[in-house]
């Protein structure tokens, strides 16, 4: 009898993120998604035990809007299944099994013109999920429309918040392709732009949720590093921002003296800038004059502006956001 990841069949690569690849697989007639995280850090096992196991343990609780990790496998060195990539002696792989969400990411779902509705429904579901995570002392750390997956049917979609806690757990341990730290954080709170190894908190999660909601209302988009359209809120580089905001654009690969291949970058000034990045430099930025311009000045807009307040203690909690959404929009 096969065990571990080998008990799953019909492997197909369906996506790739900063932390690894995602496959659709089958077991006992059901479809699952498996995320493979390639860990190269020495403390991979400690990280798995201390950071990942508590996330997987959350499966004991059921929540309609959380994409739980329903199984996990950790392989050190030689115990890597032979047919899933070419293992090396230093391979440490963590495989996380989740339910498969047939409608893909909320990002792609909402960007389809036919899916014009569902915005407030998704907001309520996401706020419910984040409140649940925070109630279990879990900071998501990477809330964005690509980390919300969609289950159910097109007429009756169900948002599922995915990848909670992974970015914190993996920040030091993942070097699959080395690009995770170069990515632009379109949903980051002002305080997370303060230093390289930022501290993500419940308050920064609420900010990211607000940035996500603002983009969902206006359907504003930016191009991601790979050219993909992302539902994101942005500001046009303000004149008063003396320091230009640049990003590192990957331009190719280069072989180092040690033989490893690494990406090379050029510095490019940006036209569209993450709102949190602007606030980081100009704390008193008046957001109401810059974002959600198409929206009436109603309770929902006010709530989102509060979620994106510069000062973390001034933001509502996820629970308050959930309540406010349920009271004002049913
Ligand atoms: N449970 C799932 N069901 C269906 N598709 C999924 C599932 N999980 C991931 N995917 C697909 O795999 C893609 C890559 O996911 P992944 O989480 O690795 O990357 P990401 O969310 O774009 O970035 P990040 O690494 O920051 O999370 C997603 O965009 C989605 O299309
Ligand atoms: Mg993800």
C-alpha cells in the first residue's frame, strides 16, 4: 500500500507561487490541491514542527471560509518520492494537502466581467475568516486576492482564505527560486515597509484586508512581477514623495562562481505605487482623496479607510470589520 504523497494520483501542476508549486491530485475519487514547499534552510525541521504543525492543527476546527491544510508530509533527504521532481541530497520538502477550489483565485474570479456581483459577499466571508484566524492567534501575513480561493458554484461562490501563516513560517526557510523577497507587496501596511524583515501583525492583516477590499470595490488593477493582472489598489507616484519608489525588475539569469544560477535585476522607477508604501513615506496622506474615488461616501468606504489607517492601533479589529459589514450590508 502506498502512503504519504504517493497515495495521491493524477498529478498536474496548476500554479506556482513564491514558496513553491501547486498540483491538483486525486485520492479516493476526490480532487485535492497539494502545495510543495522546498525548504533549504538548516532549521527546516524545527520550522515545520514549530510553525507549520500549529497551522495544520487548525483543521480540528471547521470554518466555511478557511482553506484548511487537511494533511501534510515532511520529507528529509532520500524519502522524497522519485517522480515529483529531481531530489538532491539536501532536499527537504513539505507537502501541504488542501481541498481543491474549482473556481480558482478570487483575483481571477472577480476580474471576469461576468462576475460583477459578489463583492460584498466575499468581503463578509474574508472578514469572517480573518476574525477566525486572529481568534486562534494566527496572523495571516499575506492577505491578497490571490490567496483567497473560490469554491462552490459561479452563481453561489464561497471564498476560502488560503496560505495563512505560511509567509511568516517560510520567510527564512524557503529559497525555491529566491524571488519571494523581491516581490512588490501591493497590500502591505505602512509599517511593513519599514524594514526588510517586517513584523506582520493582526493590525497589518486588517490593513491588507482593507487594501484588498478597496481594489474589489473599484476593480483597480496593477501588473504583477510576472505580468499578471492583479486586483490591487494603488496611488500614482505623488509629487510630494521626494524619494522615488523603485522596484527590481528581473532581466535575466546569471551563473555565479559557485555554479548556482541566480536572477539579475535592474532598478525601475514606478508609476503606480502601493498605497502603504506612500503612507510609509507620507504618514498624513489623505486616502479619501486618492482611492475608491468612484464610490459614494458611505459606511463601507469609511470602514475601508479606517482599515487602511496609517496608525495600526487606529484600525478596527477583524471582528469589528466583520460586525460592521454584517450590520451595514445585508
Ligand atoms: N486549493 C487550491 N485549489 C485550486 N487552485 C489552487 C489551490 N491552491 C493554489 N491554487 C492555484 O495555484 C496558484 C499558485 O498558488 P500559490 O499559493 O503557490 O501562489 P500565490 O498565491 O500566487 O502566491 P504566494 O506564494 O504568495 O501564496 C494559485 O494562483 C491558484 O491558481
Ligand atoms: Mg498563495
